[in-house]
C-alpha cells in the first residue's frame, strides 16, 4: 500500500480515514474500522517525512486511535473480547500498523480488571523492537509511553503490609518498564544522528533536538513514579539511567539527559547522589559542555536554599544525613559522605582537571563561578572556600598563557571577579585573599580598570571605612591599574621650560575631570582612624601609592592634602582637650604641615606648569590654616612658596591677576603674621607684583585691591569687633599711596572709556575708606575725593565730544538703539540686547559693533550711581557734605 506524496496530502488522508473510522465504529463495524486504521497508519511509514512533519501526522493518528481505544473498552466483552482482539491485530500485514494497533488494543485490555497486566506490557515493549527506523521507532515507543502512563502510576493498596509489598513490586516493575523503553528510545535517538549523508549532519542534529522531548518524557514519568523513594532512586533508577547516558557517547544525548535528570527529580535526591552525578560527568564525551551540566545542578542547589523555610544550618544538616544514609545503604554506588557540599564540588573540580587537562578556560570559568556562588549561599562566612577557588583559577590562568588571556574569556573573568561585589564578604575577600589581586593582575589593563572601578563603586556605596594599613595596601594594590600611568617621566627637580611644555602637550585634557582619579581621591577620604598617628600612617600610604600616578597627581594629591588639613585641625582640638599632651600635638601639627609641603613639592616637580594655579591656591589655603592656628613661621613659609610658584610658573596675565586677588584675600584675613614684620614683607611683595602685571587695567585693579591689605577689617568668627578690637593692622598712608598709584595707572591708559571706568572704581574704594575711617587715619579725605570726581567728569566730557561725532552716522545710531551695556563685577562689559529672544553676552569695549555712545552711557550711569550714593550719605554723615557733586 502506497502513501501520499506530501505531508498535506497525508494529513488529508488521515482525516478522511478518521471520519470513516468513527462512522464504522458508530455502526458497530469493527473490522471495517480496523481496515481504515491500517490505511491511516500507512502514512506513518513515509521515509521522506521530517521529524516535525511526522509529529504533525502523529497527533492526528493519536486522536483517531483514542476513539478506537474508547470503543474497545466500552464494548468489552459484550460485542468482542479484548484478549481475542489482541491476538487478531497481530496478523496485520505491515509491522508499523500492526504494532500501533497492538498497543492500542493492549492498553485498552489493561483497563480490564482480570487482564494479565505484566504479560501484556512485556509483550508490547518486546514487540516494539521490530521497528528499528529511528523516527518511526521513537514515535512508536512514545505512543506506547503515552498509552501506558496512567497505568504505570503507583497503585494504592489498603491491605497492610501485603499491600505495601505488592505496591513496591508493581512500582519496581513499572520502573523497569519505563527504563527499558527509555533505553531503547535513546538508542534510536542516537542512531538518528548517523542517518543520511555526512553533509546533513547539522540538519540531523537540529532534527534530533526537535525530538528530544520524546525521550525526556520517560524521565518525567519516572520522577512521578518514584515519588519520595530515595532508596529506589539511588539503588535502581539512577544507576541504569547514568549507565545508558555514559554508554551512548553522544554529545546531544548526554547533555540533554543530564539536564533533564537535574530538572525533574527532587533536590533531596540530587543532594544524596551528588558525587555519583559529578563522577559521571568525567566519563562523558569530551565534546560535552560539562559546565552547562554542572551549572544546572548548582542552580538547583542554590534555588533549593531559597525554596526552604528552615534555617541554613538545618539545610546543611539535611545534606549530611542524606549523603550518610545513601553511603550506608548503597555502598557500591560510589557516593562519598563528606558532609560539606562545597568539598564535594571542590573535590570534583580537582578530578576534572586531572581527567581533562585540555579543558579550556571558557568551559572552566563558568563552573568555578557557579561553585563560588553556591559557596556564598551555603557557607556565606567561609572565606577559605573563596580563596581556594581563586587560587585554583590563578593557577589555571598561568597554565593557559599567563597574562595573555584571550579576548573571548574577558567577560568570564569580569563576571567571576565581580560576582562577589553584592555579597557582604566582598571587603574581606579584597583585604584577606591575595589570590583575588593575583587573578586581577593577570587580566589586560583595560579589563582591570573596568573591574577596579566597579570595586571602588561598591566600597563607596557601602560606606566602608578603611582603618587598617594592611587593608589599605591591599586595596591600593588592586587599584594599581588606575594608579600607574604608562610612559610617565618622573621629575626629582623642577621642570625646565621644554619639559613643562611637553607635560602640557601630553595631558591635553588637564582641565577635564578624570573619573578614575576622582575615585582614588574619594578612596583617600574614606581612610580613617580615631588615632591621629594611625590616620597619618594611612595618608602616607595613600601618598606613596598615588605618587606612582605621575601627572595624575593633579587629581589625587589635593585629597591627601585636604585630609592632612583635617588632621591639623583635629590635633588643635585635641591639644585644647588634653592640655598635658599639648606639646605632643603641637609637634604633630608641625609634622603634618611638613607632609603638606612635601605633597605640594611633589605636585610641582611631577606635574609642572599645568598645575601651577592649583598649587598656588593650595599653598595659600595651607598658609591660612597655619595662621589661624597661630603658627606664624609656618604660615609665612607657605606664603613664600606661593609667591615662588607665582614668579616661576604663572605666566598668563589673567591667571596672574586672579592670583594676586586670591593672595590679597587670604593675607587680609591673617593675624599671626604681624610679628617680626612678616605681614609687612608679604603685603608689600603682593602689591609690588600687582603693580607689575602686564595689562594696565590689571595693574590698576590689583593695586587698589591691595590697598585693603593695610586696612584690616573685623572677623567676627574670631571675636573681633570694630571699635573694640585695638590690634587691627592699619596704615592710612599706605592705603592712600595704593589709591594714588592705581589712579596714575588709570589716567595713563590711552582708552578714555576704560580710564574713566577705572577711575569710578577707584572712587568707590575712596568712599569705602572715607566711611570706615577718619581722614586722619585713612588719609583719604574730601579734597582727594573732590579732585577725583572732577577728573572723572573732565574725561567724560571729552568722551561725549567723541560721542557727538559718532551720532552723525545713522547706522551707528540704529545699532545703539538695540544695544545696551552694563558693567560686570569684574569690570567687563555685558551686552543686554533689547530683543526678547537674545541672550546675555560679554563683549569687548573695543569691538567695532559697540558704539561709543553705549560706552559713554554705561560709564556715565556707573558714575551717577556712585554720586547718588554719596548724596544719600550726606543725610546720615555730615562729612559727606564737603564733597562737591
């Protein structure tokens, strides 16, 4: 009998025959129905069907045969006897229809009470050997499994011990039946790989994976039968299954079946048979991905911990009891009783490396990571387990080429090294396991940096304080990939001009924030010890390590210096609390200032010109701290260092001007420098530098700002109060000299607009001194102010003459309508356009687009505001009445 040419035609034939079958059964014409069933089953003999197509036809056939099975049971023994039918169908002409009919009738016969159950089952499974075609045989045995599944579940007996014995006997028979079917199905499944030409091997593998659920269903059925019978599982089921898995030597089969075993049987069974399962993996085909198999088992154990409601100690005790019980009752199974789950996996790992020395890192690392995760769940506080795994990984890395780890393994190492970061034991691993740093050092620099950044983020997130020098050394050793900079030349003396220029060229992003170095700086701030001496030791350790960073010191050393500042203040507070140890804390403070000085020198010698402005400011701040503590000599030294940096390194005119302003601000608040003429020397020097700036407008502003250095004002935070404190450093003559010098510079500027603007600024300073001191003290009197106002007005008149000439140009007039300028706090001009959508913009007063009329207007308004202030002061201070406006 032939079969259809296509799967569509075959499906159509099966559906037609199914209708005829139902019609004949409805008419009680069993023989006719059996003929149509034979025709239908012939379609399953088509050799050109793919497994997927075969499955589609199988479903249709299964439904039709289900109808037959129901009819047979309902009509026994009224119209026929199933024993006679069982004999009859075995005379079918073709073997495949014969066996399908035999299974259908046989399983229907099993539903009859007095049927010879075991004989029928043995007969059916034996007869199935007649079909050796892999696909046909697989589906035939799958059909047998489906038809018998409800009759292979454990029987419930009510007859005491005899019933229990019969139940155990039935259970064992059922298990043997399923295992026998499983073994034969697996053989057929493996044989399918070798069917067809060699070039279609990949296609055949794909088809096999589509059929794998047929074989796995047997193991699912076994898990339902065995229930909680650990003895039956360990002594009978598992050994036979594992024997078949090992003997088949097929990669796809071994990987899939071991995965199914791990998934379908209870966790307790796996705990009891762990050593056996692991031992089997050593006997698998070398191409089997062992890490996938073992990782599945590990995940089950990790999940087992989550699924239990008892505490972790009880779970560990359960493992000990299960392994002990199984070792006692199954002495030949190879199961060992270690009582420690980690030990079992560790022992397996060593055996695996001995048996498979060629196992690549890509397969080994996921296994190590899985065992590591398992240890963290089962034995969270056991650091030795983690150290063993890390040492093992270091050894394997060195055997596989040392630091030259392949690129495709990088993500595996990253996962392994960071898998600990979410665990509370992570900090202990970093500081107590040397193997962690060794493993990290074997990676390429790029990967090391990624991992180190994650480590630091974790430390900061957990608010960890580092209080041990040994711990700090370990952390900094781990961070060396972001500390050290390759090809950096270290300098033991100040850089010459060529070296400074090269340093700036090499670090083109010096003005940008370096996030890695920022984290190192943050690491400095989490170092803490309640003892100042111990804290100093921590900071010196940081300083020593960070020095290796070369030009990166610009980002890290300020943090070290700031930490020394904190300790200086802490020492001062303790000296007040413990007066008996005052001398000790004073010596300690002096030493801390020396450390700060050394850090600043390292910065200057290593980084060079690009860091000069920051070094200048750090010196000023340190000098201010020393002054606040009354250490005049130390303060003077740091001010001197700041001036040295100014002279040698600050070359940009704007930077120089801002440096003078910063210097003046700090000096004006000092108090301890009044002794031994230190203050007078420094302020004179500061003013002198201000008077030598390149641009005259900078000279003018620097000098009139320096005038405040000779007119100290109160600092309420240290208890000073105007009119009560008598120790203010004030020299009115020097104030007037500065104002006069700045006025001469302003008057000498060729640009009348800028000259007038500076004169108004000087006028404001004169008003300040006029208010805050008598004329006899400040030497700034009404005569000087009146002369200055007159000079400004004269210059403005000449500007207005220039303005009148410009207004004859219509274009300029139109431009001035849409332009309005104001003076910023730094003396710059700011454009305030009248258009609503426009934005603020700083402009030069020499810009050709800025009309002279706008410049004159802004300077005039500036003067008018000052004059109005003077006019208002006449109402409250009679001295201002002498000023002529």
